[in-house]
């Protein structure tokens, strides 16, 4: 789903909250969010950047080969 303004997104989300699934991607003004579960029946929009794993970007590069 894509929205150009936060107000439009919030209005749509309020009307369709029972239809949203965990993992739904929502783009608001060019920023990507994903719905996550934050307890019993509560869905939260989390910026997708928080869902990225830093371990792959920060992992040291190992060269292959026999020694």
C-alpha cells in the first residue's frame, strides 16, 4: 500500500485494521513501514530499516583458500 500523507494512511489503517496481517508493507511519503505484533492483538507500524539485520553488513569478510 502506498500513501502520500500520514493522515491518509492513518485513516485507511483505522478503517481496515482487522484486515491487516503481520508483515504487511505500508509506504507513507516514501518511507517503508512493516506491521509487527506488539502484544495481544496490537499491530504497530515499524520503519523497515529497524527490521534489517546489521550482522550481515558488519560481518568481517573472510577469504577462502587452503593454508
